[in-house]
C-alpha cells in the first residue's frame, strides 16, 4: 500500500516534481505529508508524522496502526549524480544516499518497519540503480528485488528529455546486535 501510494502521488504531481528533479533537490518533506494524507484516506489509524511510538526507540517519519499493528515508515528521496539532459549536475554522492537507506532499515529494527525511497533522477533504460539496490540488499539481507520491491515512474522534463524515478519499499526486520 505504501509503494502504491507513493507511485500515485508522483504520477499525479509530475509537473510539480519538475522543480526538484531539475535541481536534484530532495522532496522528502512534501512527500511525507502527501503520503500521510494518502494513508489516512486509505484506512490507517492514529497516523503520526515525526512521532515517537512506544514500540520504537526513535522517531520515524510516519507511524500508524494497520490491522491493529503499529508500523513505522522511514522515507528518503535520494538524488543521483548521473548526468541527464535538462537536469543540473549538482548532487550528493549517491553512495552516501544509499548508506542512509541502509541506516534507516537498521534504525527501524522491527518487523513492522517500512523503508520507502524515491531514487531520482535515473536516465531512461539505465539499470545502474539496480547495483545500489543490490548493495542495500547485501547490507540488510532483506531479500529486496527489483520486481518485488520497486516501480519506475517516468517524468518528461521537457520536449527532449525524460527520466525515471525509482520507487522502492521494503520491510525491515529485527537486526541482531543492533544498539
């Protein structure tokens, strides 16, 4: 449901997304509230933004109850440093962005923790991002796969350029020796 929500939000706001995509500016704050709204419209209860819940030691971007179970979501919008026509060349090194996703999975340290991220911009037909998904999987051992956890959203930047946004969600787990 979380991935479906993010994809539908992105699809409905492609024109708005041109601003952060062209500048490689993260849009996590905006997406967090859009996703919160989507989740409440789809039946989640007791949704909190940046709130600390009794089942988790730290604050999560979103927390809610579904089917009587508490869940926490960590949301990221990591930008890439790949060159795409119509997009500025600035951006944080992708390696640090990927590590922050792994860190979020460890932070959640729960079967009811969900990590959601939108990797952007990704050149059309470019599969380099899959290596980073592999790195996340390797460090977390969560069985994350392109087909099972990811979806692409194509955005036209102008009359000649387009890119993909990679939407990926996965559930965390309890990690041993985590402090």
